[in-house]
C-alpha cells in the first residue's frame, strides 16, 4: 500500500460490503480505521462522508460506501482536500490514482459484488500518482471557481 492507513465508512446500504472489506484489509494486514456505520439500521450517508473527510491527511486513503456510491462521493467532494472517485470497475480506480491523485474511493454496494469491490480497492491503493502534466490539473481543481 502506498499510504500508512485507510479510513473506511459507509451508510446502512454499504454496511455489509464494508464488513467484507474490513475483513479483507485485516487479512492483508493493512492498517485501517472503521468509522461506522455499525449496523444495517437506516442512517444518513453525508454524516459518514463528512466524518471520514475530517480524518483524512496526506498519509491516508479513504474508502466510502453507500448504495450507489453517488451520494457519499458527492458529499466527500465538497471538502477541498478530498478527491473522491466513484468507481464500478478496476480500470477507473487505476486512472483515478494515476491521473487524478484521488485520495478517496467511493463504491456502490447495490451495484457491484464483493470480488469486484476488492479488486477495485487493490488497484486504487497500489497505483501511484503519475505526477508530471497532471500536477497542474490537480492544482486547478484545488483552486476552485
Ligand atoms: C440509501 O437508501 C441510499 O439512498 C444511499 O445509500 C445512496 O445510494 C445514496 O446515494
């Protein structure tokens, strides 16, 4: 893994997939912090996206899961230092790292299976940012409107 730690969070719709991902990270001895939710009881995805965003620093990656990955990624991207990529296949995850230096990965638990989710995560956490021509573009994202 390219960073020291992973923060992971989901809403109720992403809870079961989050549990499987935590098990996978544990087996791989990858350091992570599970920020909840803790059950399938209905909750609001923005609460978990904001919580995860508040913990993130340059040494961490984030993984956010909701039903589609849409609400939770929209919320995360409201934070200036977060570049959250919603990925439903592995190539997007690879390019989100290479070209966009994404630091948070969003997944839609109602749209993809566990094996695919884990492969997406592997691609995300193992792929370095290419830098070069992409640095200027990241700076333009950060500059805002
Ligand atoms: C919850 O029902 C669902 O709306 C949420 O998990 C997510 O898909 C929103 O974007």
